[in-house]
């Protein structure tokens, strides 16, 4: 079974609109961390935002926020006021601290921002 | 500007060649990672070094040989590769779990083509 599921292989969004990228995860651990990374066409993986399983507040970093719904095991990334430079692949990832401590990545969502 | 650098950025090699990929981190981290990213596959963890000791080897073929001479440098030695090894190879670093940090920061990757 997939540990990280990103159901949207591709998305097209108009510039300046907000966009939500979906991520659901599967774990029985109590302690885990959730991450979002951005990968532009250059290939580099850029860390965007982190949410710990015990964090009560949703994480925010500038235009990025993580909509953490623990009971639903959901960790959606919200990008406000999208920009053309946001076009990239976006990966959701999880690190299960109780288990083997590896980061597991989803298959990614390719986001296209339209002018 | 990323604190993790990788060289070379692009590499073309024949199946009988021997080459090495280099990764260097300037973030003061003590854990380093090699990942393989193939088309249409999730990011695959290959090797993990923590405090310069290998702690993870996800059944990677022996034609890939890692080396971590110190906490700032990581190499991936390649020999007798196959065409299916063509991929983007990403290096990452983090503080190890016992130090409290877990976010991994990635380099720009080496795009490898095996002919």
C-alpha cells in the first residue's frame, strides 16, 4: 500500500489564483513529520514547508500553508496568489519517526500556472 | 542559493566506464543521502550516511558504491552501469534525528545518461 498518495498527477491554475495540492498519508506511527518539496524543471528539490504530527497549528511559510487534518491523514499544500514561477512538480513526503526514520515521497503533482 | 552542491550536473557514460558523482554540503549537517529519481517512479532512497557511517542501503546493486569521507562530502562511485540506471541522482543532507533536525535539503542533482 502506498504510504503517500498524491491523487492529482497534473493541475492547471490561472495566475494569481490560490491552488491546493492534495496529499494523504498512511501511518500507524504516533510521531511523524510531513514535508512538501518543489522541483522545477532544473531538477533541484526545494524544501517548502514542514508539519510535525504533534503540531497543533497548521504550518505556514510565506505564500505556502499546509492544511493538516490529522484525523483524515491529510496534508494538503495551499499556495496563495500563484505566480508563473510556481510551475513545477510538487512532492509530498513523510518521515515516520517511530519506525525506520526514512523519508517516503509521493509520486508528485505537476502544477502549471497559466498567464 | 542551495547549501548542497553536486558535480557534475550532467554525465554521459558508457556501460564500461567508471565515474564518480560528488556531493558537498555547507550546512553543518551530519547525515547525507543519495536518491535516484527515474521517470515515472517515486524518488528512491539509495544510501544514508549518518555521522559518516552507512546506516541504510536499500538493496542497491553493487555497481553503485557510496563513500563518505567526512560529514561534508559524499560520493557515489559508478561502474559497469546499465541503461536503466539513467536517471537524476539527488544528494541531500540533514541533521541526524538525535540532533533534532529532520528536514532534508537537496542538491541540484546529476542527470546521468548511460549509453
